[in-house]
């Protein structure tokens, strides 16, 4: 994939640069409770402002049905100033052109919620034109919104000179290393509760990776499809044929599928339950549920990863929020982190639960790249074309 970055931008002093960022931060009682997304914008916004650009930040906030104060990006400005360490102006859509004209080189302004226009999500040409009149250059720095063909994520890239911001660039380069043109062998860890939510991911990966490690409740569906009695475990028994089709496709593609052969079970889902035990996967009782991958299987999975050069990770191996069912996820994540640190593995992870699990294991900073993009990361793993990325291709 070839796309232009800020390195290709030339002199931006005095130019109005529309920068699509993700400012959709969680708030409580009027305060931002997690500024991760704000901090992710720092490299792009700071670089452009320091070069004298007039930086106009475009973003959505929530899912407003109509313009209301609750969904105004003015609520985020003060927290954003604290993160950037510089003044941030707020520009309402009413009189936007006049207010933008008053800004000086190096100024940063946040434009009002793009979703206050009904045509934003429909990629309405009239909305695209309204946005475009405010800027000279377009920079997309929001990979998390790149799977949507909206006016501010796709339409603008068609009418203004378009570039990838630093966060977008880092994301695309990491994804290229992970599945686009990876060093082989490649392993993928796919976990989570339900196969039905990740069918397209699994179907895409079996043709692209050498080792597919399936964990979480998803693994129970595959075990049950193979005739294993999984007791009261979470499993989608109606997907038996689909699971077998995926296993057959993996065989044809010479992709080794790893399912747990020892598991941690309990009669109730609670922290450290008295009925907790580890057993062979064929010894699960009718009144027990599988809640994590067992230690012997984790050791075998670690050995498989040690023989790989690239790892893609999406989803936990067990019910990691409740101890001790976090053990397998933590152990394998720490193995991957150690291999990454010694330089033998490129590790790329993404998805909400995945980020939380890696933070819980204390290794998120040790992976090569951790994406916070959620839906866009999942669609990328499904092999789908992302409109916001496609529009940036040179």
C-alpha cells in the first residue's frame, strides 16, 4: 500500500489543515475519564502547529440524533488543552468560516461534532463541500474511524490533497508488517466469547497465517464441533458445521489450528470458586464450564509462538476479568512480550478486550504495536477494505 504522509507535505506555514482525529472520549460528570485518544493525536497536531499550520481538528462525539449540548465537542476542549499543552480554540458550525479566518499560523482549533450534520455518515457531497471550504489540506489521523465511508473520513480525501497523520501512518505500517507482508511463520491468537462475532476474521486468517490459536468461549464451539463434551460451557452448538468448515479450510491452507487440550473448569463462574480444577478437555463434567486454557496447553502455545516471527492477537484466551481465569492470557502475553523485546517477534494486537487484557498482564507497552481502533482493527483482520484508508492511497 502506498500513501502520502506528513513527510510529503512540504511547507504548511499559514495553510489551513483539516485533521480528522478520534476525540470520542468517555466522559463522566463533565470530565474526560480516559484521555488515551487525545494523547494519540499529539504527534500529528503538534508537528503541524509547530510548522505554522492552522490546525482544524475534525471529529465526531457520540451518536447524536440532533445537535445538542451533551454531544458538543466544546466539552472536550479543556481536557484537550491539558494534553496538548497549548491553547485550543473551539469553532461552532455557525459562523465557522469567519472564525477560522481569524486564526493565526500555529493555532489549533476543534471544530464542532461532525455528526451534527445528518449527511456526515451518508458521505453527503454537500457536507463534504462544507468541510472542504474551511481547509487547504486534509490529514486523516483516525484509523479507528477508517472503516466508515463518512464525509470527514472518506469524502474529504477525494476533494483535498490527502495525507496520513502520524498515528494513522504508525497503524498502517504495523498492520502491513502483521498481515500485509509479514515475516513468516505467522501466528494469530483469536479469543473472545462467540465464534459468530468473528467468523469473517477466522475465515480470512486461515488463508494467511501458519498457526491459528483459538481461545475463549470460541474454542468451546470448535471443541464441541469435534465431538468433545464441553458441559455447561459457553458454546454455539448451532455453528458446528461452520466450525468444521473453518477447520477444513485451515487443513487445505496448511494452517495449524491450536485448540486447548487441557482446560480450567468450575461449576460456577466466580472468582476462585471452590469447584475450580484443571483437567483434560475430554474430562469436563456435565455440570462444569470451561473458563480458561490449561497450563500444559499454554506451554505448548508458547512453544509455537517461539517458532514464529510475527504474531497478531485479538481477544483473550479465558474469562480474564475474573481471577484465576486470566492465567492463560497473562502467561502467553508475557511470552509474546519477552520475544518481542529480544527482537525475534513482531507482535501486533488490537480490539477493546485485547488492550484491556494486555494492560492487565502489564505488557501492552512491550508489544510492537497495540491498536485501540476496535471495529476498524476487526474489519482489517477480516480482510475488508477500509474506505478511509483506501481514499488515502497515492
